[in-house]
C-alpha cells in the first residue's frame, strides 16, 4: 500500500532510509508512466516491505529530476545507502523489475 509522506528534502529522504528506495520519476500525462504505476503496486505487494517505493512527479519537482539527470519517462532509480545504484528507463514487467532490483535488497 502506498503511503504519502512529507520530507524536508528529497536528499534527506534518500540518505536517511533504512531500506533501499526505488524512485519512480514520472509525469501525470505520460502513458507509459501510468502503466508503470500499476506494475509498481504489484512489485510493492510482492516484495512486502523489502524496498520503499517513492514517486516523484517531474512536472511538480523539475529541480529534483534535473539534479538526477532524468531524460526519459518513466525512469526508475534505485538508491541504497543514499547512493544511486541502478537506473531503468522505460517500462518493465513486475517480474523483470523484481529480478533487476533483487540484487540490491
């Protein structure tokens, strides 16, 4: 289940997480992003608390997208220990995404 949370800064949220964080950089007008949203819900259920999933709307937070060099949507960035450890552009199936991020759990 997705939980809305407020942070003083994106960087603080990433740096202070005890779990790996998968960040979905998306836009509301992006069709593939909408597809990815449903896939992320499934991944969240299957991984059952092993990873935190965070969504960043690039239209609302362009400075965050720019600082992380987001060029395409959707882009998923995996953070562990406050550092970016993997980047995925485009849509994957839930199984492909679980396989890809499994090495960081």
